[in-house]
């Protein structure tokens, strides 16, 4: 039986020119940081939406300093809030900084609910921050984003590189388009296992982002985030799109 929400999701994202899911099977590698800064950089020249789909640990509102106590307004759907020229929607509006004990199998449901109700009117690009997962819920969810151009994030650590390899393999096997591998928190740019991954999987772009000592103190303040060297480098990633 056809789930009405599936049709609604397709309808909602249909007119968006470019959807960029930021993913990794591994936690803590910088997906949210990259997604937020990428949206900020793209918003300098395009109409951008930013969506936090991490129902287990939404963090974009904390990173950007978005107040989530008030639920976005509704009119034939839920209207993302406008924040520094970005249309912003987050699982955090539902979870309210409380743990949401959903199982993996329920993730797709939550994804469909949120995607089906959110109105992304008048945007060119939607950047999506995904939770750290590569299981069925992840794959079920992203199958509704067939025109997505995926950005995979890793750190230089072997532990992360191994998971990045699995992430790339899985996305390739499932026929998703991978546009860039981001090697985040780079300390020594000359030592890069990520370069091997990029050639192994024929990923069009490798973007190296430095470890940033300034980041922590800028969290919650968009203007300060924009002043970091990290943001300058993320502009290089944005230039790909
Ligand atoms: N380039 C960087 N330099 C320094 N710290 C960074 C950098 N990128 C991210 N961080 C820090 O690393 C931590 C993890 O980053 P972030 O939350 O973006 O990762 P994530 O992959 O989204 O995590 P999760 O899997 O839990 O969603 C945060 O404390 C963040 O501030
Ligand atoms: Mg995250």
C-alpha cells in the first residue's frame, strides 16, 4: 500500500534544485559542523534550506544559536524559520532537547513525518544534516532524496577512514551520487588516507578542513563562526555546488 507521506515527501522536495545530505557512518566526525557552515557559505549566493534530521542528537540549533522553544508556524504544512538568510528546520523542534527513544525502525517514520510536513518554498538548495548511521533507517530515509548529492565526512583517523570506506561503498552500491569527501579536523595535510579513498571510489572532490581551535568559542554565534578560518575553507566546499 502506498504511504501518503511518501507522495507528500516527493512533492515537497521536487522543486528543490539541489539536495545535499551530509553523512557518515561514524559519529562525531563533524557532519553537523560541515552541514551548518556549508549552508552558511551557500546562503551568500543562493536560497538555502538547512534541515537537521538527527532525531537522536540534533545539534544544529546549538551550533547556530537557534531558539527552539517556539514551534515554527503552520500553514498548509510547517514553515521553516528564517535564520541569517537560511530557512531552518530541525528534529529539535519536536524533541525539545529531550532524548527521543526511537528505534532504528522508527527513524524512517520520523523522517517521513518531518519531510512530509515541512514546506521548503522558494529555496534552491537544501542541506541535510543526517545522524551517524548507515543502517536500514538511513537507507530507507535517503531513498526519498534520489537527486541528492552526498557529502561524506571523515576525520584523518584510521578508525574514521575505515567507516568512511564503508559509507562510500554502501552509497555507491545503492546508486547514490557522492559529490565530495570531506576530511575534517586535519592537522597534517600531507598525511592523507582520504586521498586513497577518493581515487578508490572515484569521488569527484576531496576537501580538507583544518582542525580549528577557534571553533568551540564561536559555537552559538553565526557571525563569529563566519570569522573562523574553518569557515573560509568551507567556502571552498561550497564552491563545488
Ligand atoms: N574542524 C574542526 N576543528 C575542531 N573541532 C571540530 C571541527 N569539526 C567539528 N569539530 C568539533 O567536533 C565535535 C563533533 O562535531 P559534530 O557534532 O559536527 O560531528 P557530527 O559528526 O555531527 O557528530 P554526530 O555524529 O554526533 O552527529 C564538536 O564538538 C565540534 O565542535
Ligand atoms: Mg551531528
